[in-house]
C-alpha cells in the first residue's frame, strides 16, 4: 500500500502572501470543469529559493518518531508470533514511474523514480513500509522512506482507515522528517463505483513547526478486471496558506502488471502541470 500519494512538500516555504479563501464548492473529479475558486498563490523569489536551500528546522517530531518506531516494533513482534500461518498476509509491490507526484507537486523534479513497498495485514490491522527515489529538496535527500500502520474497521457499508504515516528522508543534511495522522472512509454504492474521503493532519509539517491539514475526496470506477478510471480533488493547508490540487487518470491491468497514466495540477501560480506514467507489479 502506498500511502496516499494520495502522497506540497519541502519545495515551498509556507509564509506566502495571503490568499483569498476558497468559495464553497463540492469536490469533484478533475474531469469536471473546475471554476476559478481562489486567487492563485504567488511565491516570492525567496520562497522559490527555499526549495533549494532549506533552512535548519525544528525538533518536535523526535518523540513522535520514537512512538512510531515502538509501534512498528510491536507490529513486527505480532508478525513473528503468528509464524507461517500468517505468511499469506504479507504482500509487496514495485513500481517505476516517469514522475513521482504527491499532492500535485513533483517529488522527483519531473524525473523517473523507482519505488517499492512491503505490507502486512491481520484482520483489520495493517502495517507497512514504502520507499521511493526523490529529488534532493536542497538538503541532499535521495530517497523517501514511509512507515505506516493503522486499522480498517467497518460500520455497515462504510470502511474506515485510521492510521499514522511517518515520512523519513535518510541521509538528508537537514532533518525534514515528519508524521501525519490519517482519518479516512470509503463507500461503494454500487460494486463498480468507489467513493473515498480522507484527512491528513500534522503538527510539524516537514519538521518546520507548522501545522498542516490535507483533505481529499476521490472517486473511482472499475469497468472490468482490466480497465478503471479514478480521480481526486484535495486541499493542502499549512498554517493558513493553502492550495488546491486535482488529478485524473486511467489504469490498465495486463500480464501481471499495472499501468497508470495520470494528469496532476494545482492552483499554485506558475506551477507546472504534471504527467506521470507508472508501471507497477504486485509481489
């Protein structure tokens, strides 16, 4: 499971000029006509430069990271005690993407990225790790490692996802690790259609000391075992500065591989639209 991304990273220093608040609007797929719901964000030269020369940042995430580590160790202990009987509950994935995009922002500077992960599930509990090559973000980063765990209880036809995600950047010259709490829910009114909503919350986004909230609504429709389409609309807010992002794509499953072609965009002024093509395989 790749943490959603459905994964505004360190490319922007969020002390941007004030932005006009968005008008009320029902989230929708990027396939729909998207009105100009907010004045675009304008980044100053200093803010743009911040992407390449990240300042030294805070210390708040250390205790949280210790808690995540203890929780993951506890998960590992559970896996160990279940032995061979739970072997079928492990899964893995590998992928090659032309552009690693997370919440509308490229994380690989528009270049190819190699990705992969391992997951464990037992009943409603899940845990896993996922990694990708990334841009250096101005702090000599070369890889991103995500560790996550949570539960997926159900209430009637609605399945919830309550979890914790840690984002780590081994070898970075500046500490930019951070953690998010995820609260999500999904529902399928008919077998082929899925509707999902999620919120991600951090009190120290990018280890900057800034609080952040990311809200997203996603829709997916499966035509058959081979072809499906999906899209999402989200809003990333960091200490009162925010932007909207949306994506729309199509996926094909063939010969044991998954192929996904996706368009990404944001309302950030002068930000580029992004296209990604991903080839993946479940292990």
